[in-house]
């Protein structure tokens, strides 16, 4: 063994979450204060696909495209779940930006990997 304490999924996930949230905030139009990022994941014969949607529930409909940082981080997030024997089909980051800074909630729809 490497003698390294085993990191929990939560321990390893948090830095990736923060990276995604920070990258997302950098992309946003000024007026947005409650952005949401939803990522849907599909795996089929054609391989794996991540569908990213960034929107503001307040109704501003500017389209914001995810940056490479966000693509890269969500890919790593999926790899991380796999290491912990799971896979997520959807993840939603709800972000709040105010005078105190940035806070976020993250919600996963996850399923254990089917044993082959």
C-alpha cells in the first residue's frame, strides 16, 4: 500500500466542484446571480456524451457555453465516481452570488455501476 489514507468520494469531489463553480462564474454575464449548470451524461454504442446546459432561472436567456475547464472537470468528476463504483447520469450545480461571495449546492442523480 502507499500508506495514503483513502479519500472519500466527498473529499475528492469537493475540489472538482469548486473548480467547476469558479470556472462557471467567470463565464457569466454580469446580471446573473443564480446560475445553474446541468450536465447530463449518456453512454451508448457511440460512446459517452456529456450535455452541458448553463441557464439563469430568473429568465435571462443569454446562452453561455461551457469552457474547456468545465468540460474537463465534469469528465474528471465522472472518472472519480467510477473509481468509487458509481456513475452519475445528471448533475446540477445551483450557484448563488451575492455580497458575501459565491455559494453553491450540487445534486447528483447517480447509479451504481452494473457489475458485468
